[in-house]
C-alpha cells in the first residue's frame, strides 16, 4: 500500500491550513501536511455535507496509514506485541523495534515521537471537526449530529490509548492556540473521566445503524463497546457489563462465524474496521506479521507463547502460520492471510470485534461474583475456538480461563496483551526475565523529548527516564 499523505484531501487540508502556524502544544511539527494550492476556507468545509464528511473520514485514513491504529510498523499492534511476550525480535532488527522489544526506550526513541505527534495530529483534527460542525449554519441536525458523534468517538478512543501508553497527558479539546500552548497534563484518572464523557457524547449522537454496509464508520454500539472497555480498565464492573450486554443483545452481530472467516471483510463479528486505501489492497497487518522466508527477516512468535495454546484450540490452527528452512521452523501471526493485492479486497483491518464484548462482560461478572455468568461468556469464545465448555465455578480456574481467552483471542491486536498484563499486575513476573531493560519505566512510555522542550508544562517526565 502507498504510505503517503494523499488521503489529506482539500477539505481537511484547507481546514488545517487555518491553524498551520499554531500547532497544539506549541510543537512546530505537530501537523505536517503538504497543502494544495487551491484551498477553501475552513468555514466553508462544514457548510456542505460532502466536504464535512471528507474532513472526518480523512482522520480514519491517517490512523489506518500511520497512526496508532495502523497495522504498519508505526502502530501499536506491532510495537506492543514486541513489548509484551508475543513476538520475539529478529536478530538483525535495530532501532525503535529493538528498543520496544528489550524495554530500552528513551525520550528520544523515534517511534515514540511519531506515536505522540500522529495521535495529537488526529486529535487536533477531531477538535476542528467538532468546532466546525457545531458552528455550521447549513447542515441539518440529522446531517450534523452523527458526524459530531464520530469525532467525539475518535477523540475518546485516541485518548484512551494515549492514557494507557503515557499515563498523565494533556487533554486537548480545542484548536485555540492560546489555550493549547500553555496546556498542562491531566492525571490518568481525570483523563479517564474525560474519555468517558467523550464516549457518552458519541453514544448519544451516533445512530444504531451503520452509515454504510461495510462497517467502516462507527455506530452507537462501537462507542458503547469502547466505553465498556474504559469502564473495565477503571474497574467499574457494573457499567462495563451493562454496556457490553447492550452490544451483545443488539442483534447486529454474531460470534458464530467460522474461525477462518473472523478476519474476512464480511465477518458478522466485526463492529468496526478499516477499508484499504485502494480496491484490491488488503491489510498492513498481513504485511507486518506474515513471514515469507526462512530464516525470516521479520519477527516471529515466541516459542513459550506458542506453547501456551490449548491442544485443540482452532485459533492456534487457523491464526498462526509457519515457515521453515528444512531445519528450523518459525511461527507468525496469520490472522490476516492476504499479503498481496487480490482481485477484490478480501480482508479489512478489524479495530473492534464482538469477542471483546463477551470477554469484557465475563471479566466484569467475575469481579462481581457472578461466576456462572462469567463462565457462560467465556464458553462463547471457547466454543467458537473448538474448545470444550467450562463447567467449573471456581474463581481461580475461571480467572485462569479469562487470562487464557484474552491472550488467545487478541494476540498481536492493538496492544491488548500488554494492557492486560499491566492492569492485572502480571507484567513484572512474566516479563522481567524476558526484557533486559525491565524496570519501573516499563509501565509507561517516556514523554517525547521534543515535546518537553516545546512545552515545559508537560514536565515532569514519566518515572525511570
């Protein structure tokens, strides 16, 4: 796939041109775009539905191509599979990938700067979209509200990841230079509250039905599932279970999809996915994870991780591939199997899947002593994976099953494994012997050095750096 900025169409480029010299957080490279010579004014972008939608959908394209949610090397799926216990670094690898794999990151690590800058670039764009739409005088509420809801959803989702990665962060909600140039960090708990406010706004504004049949734009249930995740991480068990139940009972989705079709474009278990840039293209995940040669030039799954799968688990059989040189075998994530273009696109990148709703509710029920409910939810994902149903109501056995199901279901997807290990307090015991640089710094990424220099209000640096 092309890795350029062609997705910045004239609508959004014109909008961002209004504030090009006043970057959020006073960072000169906060937004770097090549602006077209023929531009509209920022105001006019939101007077027409077509250009307003273009301004919004280009934020999705940023994330798909080079943002945190990208399946490419710039995204968290790749970086945090190395950071956790899923992928083993190829011996010839260096740079940011090696620093993530060994926990030897620094404030100058290039990928950390990229993650921060690209994410705040997208957040800046969501703020511009929200402001522009709310000031629009020509769009009807029926046209405007779903777009505003999508922007609130994107902002909340991106802040969720920044909060998990960096802890205390600035929660920027305007495009006002005066405010943003002096902004300070909010603590992690405050950020969580603000995320939930954004996601509640999104839930109230988004419709239940999708705007297209391919589920490439979020609806109300996507916002609810992300809200359920945030509540789960904050240990708000009842809210997490209730929101997950709403998604499960919506009737729009089904977990009963053959295991080898879960990551296909038309999977009924999909809540939200990224459509490739061009017809016939497939996913960056396939290009990032599939190993084509032996010995491989990419990163393989760790042997201990492979050996942790239950013997009959269809996820291991269908979502893991291998290459061999006749002597040794290397295994790799094979959820996405179309490495090259096809006549029509077969796979879209799955950002949110139904399995998460069941596993969120299972965990929330487990924490509130609803052991039979937790067991039933775990059995949904186990059944689809060809595993025998659990019969136990023992807390410790159900906890082990939950840990296993989340690991087997979400490996190499959007940092799920690392976030789980961290929030469960299991990271140190599992990783300290695997990661040469393990220490207090491992729990959060360092704030980028360039950002601290540009805005001293972001100090202090995270512990250990």
